[in-house]
C-alpha cells in the first residue's frame, strides 16, 4: 500500500541514504520557510556514528556555519585544527608545517574543524526530517505527469516530488539514473585504519608521542608508494591512524582482515613512532580504495545524485565528505528558492521545472567536483614519491612555502595558493544563489506562491 505526498503544496523531497551528504541536504531542505517535507531512507537497521574521523575543511565549515552548527560541533568534541604537518617517512623529520588555525579563517572565510560526530544527524532529526531506518530502496517509478514513487524492499511505496540519490559509492539510485549497472573501479591502493585511546598511547611514556598527542595537527608521513596520517578525534580523547599502501587484495574483494605482522612489515624502516603506534592495534581491517571516471549524467527527470554516488574521490585531499556537504546544501538551497518562487499547478510543467532545476545543480557541481577528483590523484603522486630528484625538488619547494607566507605558487597543489583558494575559499552557496536568479529569469515567469 502506498503512502501519499502531503496536500499542503510544499515540496516533498526523498533522500536515499543518511550519510553526511544526505543529512546536509535534509537540513538545508528543512530550513526553508515553509520547510520542505523530507523523508530520508536508510537501508541500515540503525544509524551508527556519522562522520567519525572526518575533518571539516573551510569550504564545508562555511556550510555548517550557515546551518548554525559550528558551536554544536565544538561542544560535541570537534576542535579547531592547528597545523597541517608533512613529515619524512624515515625519521619523522618535519618537511613543512602549514598553519591552519586563524590563517584559514582569514584567507578562506571559515575554520578547519576536526570531526563531524553525530551533530548532522541530530540536527536533521530536530529540524523535522523523517528518517526511516531498515528502509532499502529497490526502485523509483518516475512519471512526467505525476509524482515519483519510491519503492522499498518491504513492499511499501512512498509518493514524493523529487528523489535525491545520496547512497554512496555503490549507489542503486545511480543505476536508475543511468539505466545500466555502473560499478566503481579499483585504484590500486588500499587503506588500513586504527583508532586509539589517549591512554593507550600515553602508556608508551614516549616524549615524541606525548608531543603528538598534545597537538591539534594533521600529521602526514610521506614515503615511497605509501603514506600515513595521524590526528586527534573527540577533542583529543581518541586518535585516528590511516595507513595507505598498495592494494594486494584479490580482484573483486573489497575488504579483508589484515594481519598486524603484514601491516608492520609494510612500514618497516619508517619513523619508529609509527611502529609504536601500530603495535597498539588489536586487529587491522583493510579495504580497497575505489572510484570511477567522471560521470556524464547526474540527473534524470526529477532524480539527482550527490556525493560518492556521482563523484567518489581518492581521500588524499580530505574533500570527499566536504564535496557531499556542498552538494546537499546546494540542492536544498535550490529547491527552497524554487518553492518560494512558486511552481506550476500542472504536473507536467511542475516536473519539467524541477528537472530543469536539477540540470542547473549538475552544471554547478560537475566542474568543481572534477577538479577535486583530479586534485586527489595529483596529491597521491606527490605524497608517494620515491626518493630521488623529484622527491628532493618537492621537499625543497615545501621548505620555501613559509617564506612566501603561503601566498605563492607550488607544483604540488597542497602548497599552491591559487589552487587552495579555489578549493577552500570559494563560496558555493553564494554562487548557487546567483546562478539560480539567472536561471529563474530565463525560464517561464514564476507563478505566485498562492498557486501552490
């Protein structure tokens, strides 16, 4: 038996997936006046910690601040990141330390915060989004002359105006949009991840480790073909270690239990601090890093994709979640502005207007996310240089950046001022508002709100 959309006239938005991008979209939609109706479908039986260990760089922090959630994030254990430190793999020698706290807010208009916690989930619920767990979407019946129908595995069907596919790397909605299977490809890398308590690491009584624990820094050790990342979680009560190495899993195998001996062997000859930290691990899960080439089509009628469903990226710029947040916030903004401008009563015209809006969204996002995906591949190259001339040139360039006050050019995008400004400083919401006004002026004269 189907559930129908509201008769109130307010848009009903169905979001498939309760990840960071889907929740950002839900919050943005609920902040409309009047709020859009939002139903979030999550296939998992319960919602676990959202975004643990994922940083909020300035471009995403700008969105979170607009949501009014910055202080809530800090109260929940988020902290302002002090520096971004790059180290040599053999001995931990600092190659360069990029200041973040204070500088990024002045340069890019927002802070760099560590750890999302569950604040987005809590806010989505508090704002009135209806989140359904154990709700696996198996299909969408799309009609040009009527509402859209979301089909669930348990036999229920829900009527809605638009559908947002925020269901991640293995998106089912993506295959509905493309009308064909479209699986991600292996990148040749895999990742190990470990989380440690402060007490575990303090037990070493190691002066260097103790110093790392007191710093609010992103620490990255660069080495031939691999790298390691270490940073605090939950206001320095826990710490995250991510180790990236060459993929040795069989083709088609996504995750596997890895042996600690194998992991330690991968980093033999590296900074002894890493060996000590690795020794704290009780087990090690390893998983493939996957992506796919640029997707030509992000929308179909009144169905749109966001985040990893449309532009998954390697993790080397720390921008995967941030781009999903931007996607979700922009979709919510555009739908809100369209609802406020007014929609035609005729269902065919209404659906055509919504489909046109989604094409605007796609045009706003494709180039920016493409640049980010390419930038992550570029960063992988510079992180993983073998010892030699190119590595020495990289290290020399990095050492010169503080003298340029981080305002010069650099062959490595991590240090290039223009690249970082475009990535972190661009106000995507202001740009979307401007482009919406241009778009709406070019379509049929908006109807009055009363026509809804």
